[in-house]
């Protein structure tokens, strides 16, 4: 009896619990995040490698002789770059970006580069935020990224409208990497909410691809805009997985592994339903494409597989304790693996041999499947009691039966009187008693 009493039971239980937690965390791989998702097709994944190339062009001094040769042999035409802004041009308001007219794919692309650790302006964009500071379209977004997107649209709106009017069959695509991915996601949201100002009637002409995305919007917005925004994640990338605010990540950049481990331990102790019902918790936006190329207890890289879905619960909530968590964030690696994955898709799907009519039918089928998956995600969000999951505003992307007058009223006013995008944001949104920006309920009637 004295021997039993001498055993420190509480300490043993504590050690066993810690051992079990460490064992589960070490066995958790990136493949677990998307194991229940479907496989992406070549049609839907085709834009990713070339959009990575357009983003990389922001790092090049000579597009004809790139420092980072494209792995798939696709090269940009420097004469089709209609606008290219450097740090000197943007004045620190937004990372460098370019506007590219892609005649080969009937696309107008605005591509934003990622964070530059040597530029104070990029850090200023990151630090211009506070949890819950900016409420937008029924959810929360990163304030600095939203302001950066407004700055870009204020400068490039006329050019994009001119191009969209000149090429009525072209799409408008916003793309970005890391910090630029958050700007691109905000650009897509603002573009959809104010389509009339860009001369767009159908929201399907607007797309966004966020490469290695930052967690920049609340869950209800991330799910609601999944028909417009697509996020691409390579294997173990840390940024889409950590819910630590962007500004805290880069304040602790030189001790990032410590920060990720502490965040991993903290999030393990928080029940998932608590995370889902936190309206201010930010997530990677839109539909997710996960490139998986490594497996547990298997050495080296394997042929990449791309899985896609619009998840609600289990949406990249678990940090992967991996030595590749930061290297998988590099754009050059994402482009290379995306090109490899796309090549494998083409081998399995000989798309060039498909007749045009059958190819169009397959694209329509894919669109219907995505629409059904999007609606299922919205219903799932309602079931899980995600705040404001099923209450889109008059300017949202969810209601397919919106009247054209509601969509065009703010932008038609903008056509009569030149209004900056920052002013438009402030006009459409007002502060509540807590100081948050909320949608004006009478905005459309006031503008009309």
C-alpha cells in the first residue's frame, strides 16, 4: 500500500498525456488535412503554374531573360505587360505588381509579389491591423491588406475597365503570393462587390488565385467567396495553417519555429467548435488546392497529387511540425511542383485529344460540381453555427438572383463622380458603436 501511494500518479498521467500529444503531432502530416477531399482535374488546375510565373515576373529585371527559368517552358511576352509597378511607384502602400494581358488564355491578370523582408512598406501593410479591427461584408478581414487592395484599384481601375470593355470574352484574374495573396483576395472581394465600376456584369469573369495564402478573412467570408477565390498550398506550408495574426508572425520572424511550436501547443488545447464560432478568427480564403508530395515515414518527394475542396471544419487548422514548413512557402518551389502535378494530370487526362464540344461539356460539368460543393459548404457552415455563415449582404457573391440595379448603384455613382476606392469603402461601410466597419443597410438606396 505504501508503495502504491509513493507512485506520483498525477505526474505519470501528465507525462502520458504529453507523450500522447507529442506522438500525435509527430505523426500528423500535411496529407491528413486533405485526405477526404477530391482530386483536382487538369482543367481547373491549369492556371496555377502560369500564374506563379506571372507573380515571379515581379522579381525579374528582364522578362526576356528571366533569372528563374520556367520549368514548363512557358515564357511571358514582355510586350503584353501593360503596367508594372515597383516599390518606388507604390510608395510602400502595396508590394510591387504588374498587369498582364494574356491573349493565349483570354485573361487579364493583375499579379502581386510577396513580402520583401528588406522593405518597411511591406511590414507597414502587415502591422496595420488589430484582431477585429475591420469588419467587412458581414465578416472580418485584415485591415492593411484591404487598404492595399483599395490603393491598387484606385490606380488601375480605369486600365482594367478599358481592357474588359475591349475584350468582352476575357476574364479578370487577381493573383498573389504570401503577402500578395492577401492583397489579391481583397482585390477579388472588392471587384465582385463593385462590378459595375469595372464594367463587369457577370461575377464569373472575376477570379482570384492566392498562392501560399495568408489567413486574411473570417470563415464565413472564406466559404462564401469560394466561387471566386482559390487558394493553393504546397504540402507543409506554415502560413495558411497558423492562426497567429500576420503582424505577430513577422514580429517574431527570427524565432518562427518557436512561435509555431507554441501556437501548435495552444491550438491543440482549444476545442474545434470554439475556433469555428470565433467570428474574428481568420482563415485561408476560398476553395483550397493542396499539393501533396510527401508521406509519413517515407523519404523524399513523390509524384505530387492535387486535392481540392471547400472545407469548413478542419480547414488547415493544424500546424505541421516539419523541416519543410518554411521551404514549402517559396514561390519557386510551388511553381515547380505545380507544373509537375499539372504534367501528371495531362498524362492521365489526354486533354489535347478531347474534341472541343466534349471539352466544353466537361467544363460545364466541373462548374456544376463546384457549385454543388460550394452550396454544401455553406450548409455545413450553418450546421456548425459559424457566425453569419448564411447571411450575405446585398453586395455578396452568394445570392445568384441579385438585381442589376443593386449591383450597379454604387458604381454608377462612381462613374458620375470620380471616387477613390478608399472613399468608396468608407461610403459603403460605417462604424458601429464598437468602432467596427459594418455595411450600411441603406447604402443602395442612398446611392440611388
